[in-house]
C-alpha cells in the first residue's frame, strides 16, 4: 500500500490483517486492532497531524449541565475506588468537549494538564485523532486505547479507556466517560470499569427521565381535568394525547403541532397561536410551559379551535368545530396522500417567524433577532428587507466597529434608504450599546433609516445574555426568536432542495426518502449551517448522484452503523468507493485495496454489494 491507504492482507495463517501507514508509521494489526486502524484512517482524512499541535480550546461548555450533574457523583466514586492508581476521570459532551475532570492525585493531574484534558478543550477524533473520547463518539462503542494506538504522538505515553453515556430512552449518545493514566499503570480492567461506571450514569439519567415523565403525566392529568378540548402534552421522547386529539390529527399533524408548541414554550410560559397544518386545516392552540426546576421539559397543548376548509374537495366552504371550548365531533382527516399534496413548503412555526419579521420591517421597527447559531437569523431579515425595500442599502455593523466609519458609509449611501444590521451582537460589551445608539440616531437624521436589526446568537451563559439583552432592548424594543431546525423538521425537504440547488448549481443531486427520514430524526445541533455542511460533504463525495443513508455521516445514520458495526461499515464503504473509482473492475479494485480477489468476492457477498 502506498501513502496512508488501508489494505486487507492475506497472510500465511489465512487471517485478514489491516495495514495503516500514516506519517511514516506502518501498522499491521488484526483482531480488535482493526478498529484502531479504521480510527487512524478517519483521523488522517480529517487532517490530524500525528506530530500534533495544540489541543483546540472551544470554551462555552455547559459545566452545570444535566449530564455533569448526574456524572459528578460517579466521578467522585471512581476517584475514591482508584485512589492508589494515578488516574484522571473525565466526562465530555456528545461533541467531544471536556466538561469535568477529577484526579486521584496532583501528579497525574499535572501530567494530563500538559495534554489539555480540561473543561472546554475538544477531544473530538477529527481534532486530535484516535483517543478515548472522540473515537467513542465516532464508533458508538467503548474503547481501550493504549500507548502507540493513539494517533497523536503526544498521547502515546497514556492509556485511555472510554465508554459512551447514552440517553436511556432514545439511545443517543449524551457524552463520554474517560479514564486516563500512564501506559505503565494500564490494565484491561479499566475498560470494564469505565463501561460499568458509564452504565451507572445512564441509570441516573433514566431516573431523571422517569421523574420528568411523571411531571409530564401529572401535568397532563391536571390539564385534562380542566378542559374537555382535545389536548397533547409533549416532552423529549414523550407524547401523551387524548383520544379526541388522536382521532382528529394523524401522526404528522401531531408532530407539526408539538414542534410549534415547543417553540412557543421556549419563548413564553403561555401562548395562544394559530397553526396552518395545510391550506385546508388551520388549528388554534393554547400552550402551557412545563418545567422541572429551572429547566423546560415539555409543553401542554389545548386545541381550542379547528377550521377545516374543504371547498375545493367536498364543496363545503367553512366548517367550524369546538363549541363552548370543545370540539364536539371529530373531523376526519382528508388522508395523508391528499394532505401531502396541499401542504405548503414551510412549517407553521417558520411562517409565524417570517410574518413577524416582515411586519417589523414594514413598520420600520428596531428589532432584536435571537436564536441558536446557524438557524438563519440574518438571512431571515435580509429577505424581508429585500422584499419590502428592494432599493435599501444594508449597512453591516460588527463588534468593535468605528462609529465614524459607519457614519461615513451612511452619509455616502446613494440609494437613500438605509437598513442597519448589527451582527454578532452577543459579543458586544454593555458600554458598546452607547455607540450603537449614536449610529442609530445619526442614521435616522442623515440616512432615511427604514429600520434596524440586532442579531444575537444565544449563549451558554444566561446571566451575561440577559444583561446584554436588557441593554439592547432599550434600543431594540421588539424581539423575534428564530426557531432551531429541530423545531421545524417539516421544512427539511424544502431546505434540502434549496441547499442542493445552491451547491450543485443545476439541482441534479437529490436525497432519498430514507435519508430524509434520518434527517428528520437527527437533532441538528448546528442547525441549517450543519445541514449545509453535511450536504456539501455528500455532494463532494458523490456528485450528480442520489444521496442515500450510507452516504451520511456516522452521527446522523448512527442507528444503521451501530447495528452493523463501525468496522464493517467503514470496510464496506471502502470497497464500494474502490469499485466506483475503478469502474466496477474487481481486479483493479482488489489491487487498490491491497487484498486478494477471493477476499474481495467474499466480502462483496457478505456485504451484499
């Protein structure tokens, strides 16, 4: 094999062995070490250097998260049980960012400080290569990485045992528990130890889930006793609905209602709003936030009005249900096929936000636009301004701006109308708001100001965010919260088509229905930005082709990979890619993979290629 490619070599003993050559290091390994070989290849593909560099500090991690809360007692017990062994115990989130660490003694603590195993630093495999945190996340299984099995040379004097901490209901990985020590203190027992400890944390999370479920069920019982209207209560992985609601709304409609309701619950304790399920069905809901301590765990939804417009189908103009706060007779759905034909492109929650933004722009209001990173806050405002004031100049203001430079830009504007867009407002210091006020005042008197928006990305620290918001609200009276992608999964088909058209230019690529289904099940922590990155990577790997489940990153198609095994998945994809690159010629494909033709035929049959 040349360079850093992986091959499967038929040795005299008849066993298959993997060979990896990275940065001059050649590894020929078999058995469970094939797992390490696959990790090395992923590490190199991600651009990680074996000689390494500084571990990247991410910062802004939630050190008081639910995961840390339930993991901390386990970490303390581990330290107590292993006090005679120089050992560091750490827990990370599901992105490989270290959240918390405890040491059995100061000596091992000082050593792991040199490799930045500390809160806020990233141990994702794509950042530092094969290790006891990131490799767990990539593979979905526990690992025991000892010495030279680490990709990054700085880690090779250490032993890392890591195990995934899974949400007990969804099965999704919430974080990773890692035990780190020097190689001379390593023992296979640490692997069993970390798996047992991770299981203990999962049990604590389950009890927490059970508590939340009891809170949700209690809220459902109380709400049901107060109203005869159809009702739903929803939380993470939980949906409780009355029989009336089940008769009126099918599963897709219930999901639409729940997503919109969860979005409303994040904005206010109580809300009333109309949702368009389709052009023929409009529902009015009343939501009540359900909390446990300071955390929002769900929402109660009462259906207070349902309008069904079936003139185009049944010749009926309007039909109102819900007399005296009750829908007296269930309205049969027009059927899934019919509804899919008339469903608009956008979800009701996105229509609501779009309407609010256009209304604010039309009224020339100064508006505060908040939301998670990557949800499309700036694009939302730009589209509204472009539609209502097509000739207006959008003047961007960045943190650290020079007041005089912005004034000069406004003064020299040829179009007359000016819209001010204050980007990354969460980075502003409170005293900077005075400069923003100066610019707003100048634009009003010299530049025909038609409105302004301050874009704020929600931050981990609610205290600093609240302080900033209070300062900005003195200038930006109205606030619009843009929903995360997980609350508008009905928009995914449209967004996928739109992004693919932008990437490919001719819209030749498309996504299979099975892949779209996986998209709808994924929480999209990076929102639309992450969706674009995923589609861009898929297109670069398979241009002008249908994107299928097998083309998706491991994080999205985890159930598929977990059921078949990460090694088998990686190996199958390597064979498929080689066959494609060699136009289906099995002789050339076997040669490029470094395996015998008989092995290739056997594996093609095994993987049903």
